[in-house]
C-alpha cells in the first residue's frame, strides 16, 4: 500500500482563457496515469468562469478528463499557484510559456518564478503541443539571488532619472527638484525589483550620480555642503523602508492565498459533512480531507474500554495494528482524558503519531490519529486541522441528535399506535363479543323453546363472530411482529402451496364465485410463509366483505424476471381514487373513513402493507376494467432450476 502511495502523482494544470491552454491540458492528461490525481487551477475572478466562453471550454475539457477544478480569487498569480501546489502536494505542474503576469511591473517569466519557489515539483512549460521539462531547482529556504534582470531595471531607472535631472539642471531648476527626481527613482527601483538590496543599490547610485554630476565641484565625488549628507541618509532610509513594504506586500499576498485555500478546504469539508448520511460516511470524509490537507496517513478509532477498530484515511475499515501496543496505550489515554497526546506533545512524545479526542461537553465519539512522519505542524496546518476537527465533531453531534430524535419519534409513534389500537379494539370488539354472549345466553335460557332452524342460525352467528375475532387477533399479532421489526423467517415455498394454504384459512362464502387461474408449475418464492398467507387471506376476506353477493373473485399469478405477482381481482363496484390514496393506512375503512363499527377495524390492509414493506416488496391497488378492484403484491422469485 505504501509503495502505491509513493508512486501516485498529483498533476496540476494552470487554466487560462488562452486557446493554447487546451494543448497544456491534453499534454498533462497524456502524461497522467490511472492512479494519478488530476487538478486544474484558475487564478482570477470567479465571474469570468461564466462569462468567458474560451475559459469555460477549457474547464469542460478538464472535466471530460476527470480532473478537479479549483478557483482562487487573487491578483498574485505566482504566489497563489505556489501556495496551492504546496497544500495539494503537487508533483507535476503544467503551464503555458506565455502566461501573462498580473504584477504592476514586468517580471520574470512565470515558469522561472515557479521553479524558484517549487523546488520539489517538476515543471513543464508547453510552448506548443510538445512538453519540455523545466529544471529550475533551488534550496528550500528563500535566499537572495543577484540577477541581471533586476540589475538592468535599476540601471535603466537611474539612467532615465539622470537624463531628466540633466534637463532640469540646464533649465535652471534648483537642485531640490533634481533630488526629488532621484528619490522617486529609488522608490520605483525598490518596488520594481525582488529584494531590498536593489533599492539600496539604487540609493547608492543616486548619491554617486547626484554628487558627481550636479554638486560643485562637478565631476568629482567631493562633498563640501554637509546638508547633502542628511539628504543621502534620508534616501537610504527611504529605499530600505520601500523595500520592506514591497516584501510585506508579497507576504500579505501569500497570506491571502493561504486564507483562500483554507476557506475552500473548510467549505468543501463542511459541505461534504452536511450531505453525508451515517456515521461511517462522516468518518470517511473527515479522514480523507485531513489526509489530503496534511499529506499524512489519518485514522479513526472507536474506543470503549478497549480499542475496537479503526478507519484508515481512505475510509476502509481494518483491524488495529497488533504490533503497536504503544499506540493502543496512547489512544486509550487520549480517550479517557479527552486531550490530544502523542508526537510533539507533553504526553507520550515517543509515539510516532499524534491523537486527538473527538468529543463535546456531553458525548465522546472517538479518536483521530495522524502519522506525523517526524515533522511538526506549521501554524497554517494546525489551524485548519483544528477547524476540520471542530466541523467533524459538530457533524457527529448532529448525527447523534438526529438518531436520538428519530428513536424518540419511533417510540412516540409506537405509543400512539398502541393507544389507538387499544381504543379501536375495545370499541370494535365489543359488538361481536356482545353478540356471542347474547346468543349463548339465549341458547342457555331458551334453548328448549327454540326451533331447530332458529338454533342453527344462532350457531352460525356465533361461529361467524368467533371466526372474525380470530382473524382480527391474527392480524393484530402479526402486525405487532412486523411493527417491531422482528426477524422474518424466510423460506422457499411453492406458490401453489401458498394459495392452497390461504384458501383453507379464508372465510367460506358460497354466495361468491371464487376461482383460481392455472398456476405455472415449479414456481417458487422466498418469503415468510406464515405472514404472506395472512396477506392473501386478508385480501380475499376484503373481497368477500366489500363486494356484492354473486360477485366473481379471481386469484391469478403473474411472472416477471425476478418477481412473482399474486393478484386478487373482483368485479364489484371498485374503490374511488380518493380512497386509494389512504387504503393502506391504519384504521382506514373506505367510505366510513375511520373504523367505528362492527367488523370495520381497518387493520387488515395496513398489515398487508407493513408485511410487504418488511419483505422489501410492493403491494398495489388498481382498477379492474370495466368495474371492480385489483389488489396485487410482489414476491422474490426463487429459481431452483438454476442452482
């Protein structure tokens, strides 16, 4: 894994609206391997991305190659590229040879400037379609290097100042005006060059030229007037201050680039954490972002009394390293004390990793571990690290609160369900129980006086009420099992056996025409047989209950590639579109709206819906043209002949 990580490159392309930029993008893409990371950076105004068609075309080309687009709003192109390349760990940089500079004054080519700062990056300058390696290498620490470009700038500015001064001198202006011209030249030289030394050099040339050309005795370096010494001193101070200001401006530009990058990383991380679903995805995002930012392996540990497991920087779950007893000890210390420890801290300095506790005032979530690779974090890295950890902790807290809220909502819904169910049972079971009790009392008290046909009718009424109560109790018990998400006993069953079993348990009624269309042979499904039989029984009993006597009720079986549909049709009056939207709701009974009368509890179809949901299958209600209703539900087909 480590070898693969070392071989992986990060390729950066600098975007512009130039047509030649496409050649740069294609050259970079041609050099890119499958495992490499491909980035494109545009430095400038974001609005230009939407208004410049050429630039947008180049952006689209990068996206077509699978590249990532990044935008930095800055006027300092070189410094922005340098800071971005360092933070993203760029190994190869592709730029154009004629990329313009946004500096106030002309400067060295961008490629040369980048080579000065990015000493560990291979820079490729693309003048056409052919890439050429640009070697520029310097030491890591920025040092002053005397270069002819800045020297020529100083000499040119001072030459122009001298010509102007000669003209002023011949025009009989005072020496004070000439001094002003030279001081202005020193200031311009300080701003236009890359180091303070050139401003001081300009100040020295000013003193020599002014003294040699314009101070009596002329064309000598003698100074008789002591006032000029103070003027020379002021010139040196002005050159030094101007050079310092120019250096600070560059520092401010560097800081601005860092702040822009920091803001982008934090914004990306915040957006990703906000969109994430589940604890594991949150952990993966946090570890990945930290690993990219710091260029160090990052891990997440779930900690109880022992260190259970860890997530690596790519989100892959793996066991903790067994050969690192020290790491385990540091992780447990960090978790119990809720304070960072490990490398470059006051506790367990010998540990190669640094560990951070992820917690808030109320909850502890885990420990983040970062392999320090023997290097401390700089101020920028440490600031953005703590910011991401805070965002991560907040995201975990929100996720925990959401789970607690969901659990409380489920408990509340269950309490409401139980309360409503009890009210409905106590109301709707009272009538059949009263009927059974009354009929039984009639038989006991007046049985000898009743004729046989009267007794038969009472027996039939008692049996019918008892069967209805039995069916509703089965629905309630089965629905409670499904509501509590109890384990489904999935078995492989024959569709023919399923229908035969349902016909045994449904209400027998000779007033209806019940038919079963031919069932394909050797057709098997995978389901909880007991629950599915009850689904079909409920659909058949519903058809008997809500269609006129003499109606035809048909059972069909339809096959699809991976599904089997069980269909129950009737040719009754049908169900309105309004009722179809609520037909599977608990206690809903069609035109009566709420179960409030004998044999209208409204539980059966809701049970059917919950059961099919538990099986991850569908149940539907359709119109039976020209009139009537179709209920159908799907089941997973089991293809035994393919095993």
